[in-house]
């Protein structure tokens, strides 16, 4: 398993302090300590097989949190013995946050209810938690069926993963994977605001931001059954996810966020200044308003760069202080 799992929490951007020790020794996790959490929206075609699949693996604590499906998803889930919650709001992110308020066991195994993830991978997902990891991501690209993902979706996923690594400084291989295992305690440390499909992106960013010990394991990924309709819109949701990656850098990597805005301002002002200078040298024509706009843009860009540097220093100090406090709290609990 160690060869398959990739420890990625201890990046330069996540924290410079200590991390939770991850051991080769395992403390066996009982299925009774695991809640299988399945957010759904119109998954009547597949939800029964997903629930039964986990029963076959010995995981009987199944919670379905439903986004007001109109195809009988809730009724089917109840008929197959799952606890069903109807979320009060909209979106997958809101469903997950709301469901965690009702979960009383220490571990959560979360996946989509569309039948693309294999319940047989449950033990693989949970095993790193028994060694001290706090968050596990199932890498779909490791064992993906040929027809499981459209070419456009695959390209978008890889582009988003590269953007995440560049902006947030960690390689989680498949940040959009819906197959997750995590401790309830670590989830409560995260600041999650996302309502829709950006919940996986926000989870990955928050794991880096809060120094949550995260690893990646290979899982199988199958094509969605023909009778099941996807709720994902590749172009629209892909753009939303990229925007979320950039926006979340404001608090996780402020040097990149404000620095990119600052560089954009400086370059824009410089291009305007070059045009103004060219017009004056070639035609002796002045552009006072454009010259003022150029100077303002460059000045603003420099200020944003300086603000980014200062913000990055403050964020680093804050993380170090938070890590010390968390270490003290863990030591107190262990005494």
C-alpha cells in the first residue's frame, strides 16, 4: 500500500510546522466506526446497487443525503435499509456539510451514488486512516475503464490537477475524485463554504491549508450506466472549478493570488506606457489620460505585489502558530 499511496500534506505551502505522525502500524478500523455517506440527486437507477455493494463488504451504516430527487431515489434508498436525509439547501457541498452534523462515528467514506465507484475499494480507502492519515483521495486515473470518462472531461480533469499543483503546491493526482475517506475530526477543522461540485476542490485546498495528512490511493472507476443521467456540465462546472482554485488561493497562497494581479497590473500599465511613448516619439502626439492610467496601473500592481508578500508572511506565521496550538491540544488529549 505504501507504494500506491502518496503522502502529500507536508508541502511548503501547507505548513512549515510539525505534522501528525503516520505509522506503518495499523489500528484496525471496524465497519461499525465508518459511515458510508452518499450525496444523491436523481440516482434511482444506481443507488440500490451502490448500497447493496457496501452491505456485501460489511459496511451497513449507510447514509444517503438527497438533494430533493424527483425519481424516487429516497424511497429506493430507504427500502434498501439506508438512513436518508433530505438536505435543506442545494448542491453537493451543502449536502455534505449538513450530513456531517448528524454523523456520530469517527470515520466517513464518501462517494457519489452513480455507480461509477466500486464498494470493493472501501478497505483500500480506509486503510491509510488506520495508519494515521486524516484524508484519503481515491485516484480514478489509476484503474479507469476506457469509456468511463469523455476525452473532454479527462483533459479538463488533468488541467485542473496541474493548476491545483501549481497554485497550491501539492500533488493530489485527482482532486475532483468523489471517492473520499476522512476522519470526522479533521473535517471539522476545515472551513468549507462551497455548495456545488466545487466541494472536492475546496476539500483539497483546505487539506493543504490546514496541514491535514492526506494521501492518494488507486481505485477503480467505471462508466456511468446508460440509464443514469449525469448532473455535471463539463464546460460550465469546469470553469467554476478553475475559478474556485484561483479564488481559494487568496487565503492559501496569497503571494500567488495578489502577485498575479499585481503582475497583470504592471504589464498592462507598461504596455499602455509603451504605446504612449511610441505615439509621442513618432508623431509628437501626447495622451495625457492614457499616461495617467498607465502610471496608476503600474502603481497599483506594485502595491498588490507588496501586499501579496506581506500577506504571505502573515499566513505563514498564522499556520505555524495554529500548528503549535494543535500540537499542544493533541498532547493534552493523549495525557
